[in-house]
C-alpha cells in the first residue's frame, strides 16, 4: 500500500497488524481520487473506520487541509499515527480512537466536505452509519460528498431524509457509493 499521488507520492504505508481491517486497494483508491479530481484542495475529510488511514492520507497528499481519523481498534489508531508520521502530515490531522456511532450522535463541532465510510463488511454497519449521519446531517455542508466503501453483495437502497445517492462504481469486490446532501 502506497500514496499514489501528490506531495507524499510513492511513500509506503504500514498495514494494521492482524486481519481486523480491509485496506483499500491502490486500484480503488486511484479510481476514487480520479473521480474527485481537482476538488480536493483545501477540503476537509472525516475518515470513519479509518483502518490504515490510507484514504485520508491520500487526500492530504493531494491538497486537503484537514482530516479527522476515527477507528475503534487500538491497532488501527496506532497504524494511522505511524503512517501520519511517515508522510509528515501531523499538523493537518486529528486522530481519535472511539466508536464512530457515538461520534455521529454528538453535536457536530465542524463540517466536512468529504466523509469516507468503510466499516467492517457484512455487518450492515455502513447502513447504520449512513442512517446516523442522515439524522445528524450538520456534520456535512451543502456541498459535502459522502462515500461508502462496501462489497457489492452488501448494497441495497436506503431510505434517507437528507442524503441522496448520486453514483456508484464497482471495482471487483469493492463498491463505492456516493451520496450528497439534499438542498435545504
């Protein structure tokens, strides 16, 4: 796993020890950031279920101004910290160990341009995350994009009040589903 583009291009990232995470492949990560293209500069990200931190680190490498990483697993948080040290972005991040669902229910302390959701597979956690975010939509702004990474077999349409699905892309055993905030 490596940083694909930007100021940290080519840097190798550490994996989370064990099998508790499923890191995004370079192919899917490259496709994601090609879709987002030039909209990353000065953006803010929330990398939920961050694992290695590869998505948020790629965003920072390509010009994002801030990323909040959150993961419940201690090994994942330690790996994110190590990877942030490797790429030198410590002044642009906030790393929190904790339950994503608890954070989603809190009063928002900021908005994010991008929220990346990649929870453990086959547990319907992506749906719960979207539903919780939809219920506390002030984590987003009017131009936010929410991106969900799941296995295609997990996908189903979800009824939401504040978010709407706008696109989906399949890359082998990975599916990216894109949601945007409905206008007020």
